[in-house]
C-alpha cells in the first residue's frame, strides 16, 4: 500500500479496547492473550491503579486498571468479572491491563496514523500515534511507555511477595 507521496506504508494490526467510554488501541504483537478475571487477589498498600494480582497458568501477574491509570474512570466498585484483561508482554515482563471491553482487532493502513508528536499541544507520553480511520480517532498506546520502570518494578515486587 502506498501513501499520497508514493511511499510504501505497512498495514498494522491493532487490538481495539474501551476504557471509560473511550476507544484505545495497542499493537497486537504485544498482546499475548485476552482473558476474563476468574479470581483477583487484592493486596494491601497497592498503588491506586493496581487492582490486584491474578494467577495465569502458574504465573502471578499484576493487574493495572487502565481507567484509573488514565484517570478516566475512578469508580472502584466496578465488577471486574464483566471486564477483560489484556495480557501485555513488555521487554522483560508481563502485565495484565484491565479494560472495560475489547471490541475488535483491526488491520489498518499505515497512512491512517498521525504521529502524536506532530499534534500540537498533545503531551504524547504513552500515546504512540493516533489512528484516523473512517471518522474514528483512536489513540494507540505504546506499552513500553505506559508504566514507568519504577511502577513496573513495584507491581512485579508486589505480585512476587504474594507467591
């Protein structure tokens, strides 16, 4: 596929999910699987965005509520069993991200992306790009920037302490 300048663009596959009524996306290559929570263990003194830990086939993983992390949904009384967890692989770890729903996997043309750094006034932080597709604007999350190194280490330590 070529863009308007004749440059070859690559198609991307994205997992589309909702948090606080807003659509977001993450590269499918980073998502190991999508699961329901069967049993969530809440730990004392957890950071606000961490809702607990889960056991996935013998591996204990921290679960981070993206609604809280993005400050879009601070409702602490939500029923976790109706929501989904994206198991996301990062450099040396895996984290479960709690989302409201996973709606689809999309293959999008590379020319439908706008780099977040090119959008005036946007503090890109963990937003890699914005997908502009058929009237939908979908922020694409950079999983490696979503949590700081300190947050990742803290979540992993809390999960390991419970083992």
